[in-house]
C-alpha cells in the first residue's frame, strides 16, 4: 500500500498556512538538519504547547532555547511529551537515546509517539516499533533547504499514529510520502534507495568529467551542457557542477553545509546489508562502497560525500591536492576543514 500526501510549499514572502500543532513536542538531535527542523516545529505550536529539546551540543541547545524551546536534561525528561522527534546520525546513537537504562526515552514513563527522522537500517526501525509507538520518517533534503521546508519525508508506521502527527510532519517538510502497510522500516528502505541513487549519480558525473578532461575538453563546460539539457534535474545539476568544479568542502558556494562522506559510506553500507538480507543483487552498490571506503582511507571522511569524485581524477593521473583542505583552489572558495 502506498499513500502520498503532498503539502504545497512557497518560497515567496507569504508562507503557506500550516495546521497548528496542538500537543507538547520533544526534539532530540539538533545538528545541521535537526536544529532547523525543530525550529519549524516551534513556529507551528499552538498557544499553550511547548517544545523540549535535547542534544549533547550545548551551543545547539542554546540556539533552540533562544527561539523559545525548553531544554531537557536527557531524553528521559521528555516523558510528558505527546510526540518526540529524533534526528540522529546513526543506528547506535538512536538505540542509545531510546534504550539507555537511565537517560533513554523509554527509561521514563513516555507513552507518546516517536518520529525518527534518522537514516538508519530498516530493521532498526522495525525493532523500535516493537517497544513503543514508532514512525520511521527519514528526510530527503539538504541541510540549508530544511529551514524552508524544502524537504520530503518518507514515512512508515502505524496509519493511525501517522494521521495523528500530520501537523508535525507538515511543519518539517513540504512533501510527505507514506509507504508500506504498517511497516516502520518502509521509509528507511526508500531513503537508502534514494541515497544509493545519489551516490551512483556522483560517481557517474565524476567519470564523465574525467573522460571529457582526458580528451582535452573543459569539464565544467561539458557538465554545464549536460545538466542544462538531458540531465536537467536537481541531483545532476547540484552534484554534477560541484564535481566538475571540484568543490567538495563544507562552506564552499556549491556545497553549503554539505553531507559528510562518512555518512554517505554508512548509507551505502546499509543499502548493501538490506540487499543481502533480501537476496537483492546490487553490484553497483558494491562498487560504490569500495569507492567510499577508499576515499575515507585517504582522510576525506569529513568532506562532502561528493569528494568521492576526486578518486576518479586521481585514477586518471590528476593531482587533486589543490582541491583538498588547505589547498590553493580550496582556499579560493573558503575552507572550513583543517588541512589534512
């Protein structure tokens, strides 16, 4: 069963009218994605409702409190919340936040609905759903787009619970897509599928740029032509041009906050594991995992995951040092990562 619910989003000065959130909400995980998501929830709260926040990063908590949120000392302190949203980096952190015997969400008397927006293994979500009312709702968006609700949530879980939290989902994203028949891991499968496709697009753009450059052509001009015509879409334009320009550092104009290569490797590895468990051959995913591993071994894990493209240039005999942290080309556009 596949249900699709789209909410229109405007980028003009007049924002769309969203339903008010008439429950108390908790938000765990205030990173590059979580903080703007939590602030969007805060803006949609009805009078008399509150937002509690928790993160190990004190500065992130202060930023949310400054906007009107209340600090929670631990996930366990969110026992009185009707809904808790979590946005965490991996399976291990999610499990710790939920199940820790003293500070975990379930160590308290929490009886509400948990919306996990993390990109985790589908089986992690399915196991979570056995212990409490849990909705898996990973996010498709760049960190800078989340603030404008330019995000899509791929959702799986109990239909009644999903219906109850619609105002919260709508506060965080312009598109809400529900998959599966009461399968808390369904959205995670979709998220891993999408991230696999993005990783494949990055690798294909890198190889196309190297082919053009190896034949004496301007790699930027070639990618500009391709992404303005037959590959005129968000992913190819964004990653194609940053690959062509070799901009792979967070803070650079074409990268923005970026998405760490370490996390990209995590997602490709998760996709391969899910594929193995369902006997689904994914030969390209195997190749991509090796490419990301090789990039990580070169110390590029904190660069944007498009930095995997640099391997292709190196394979073709190109010295990519100028585009690495501390390099001349990197410095020209701004370099937010310490030299390696």
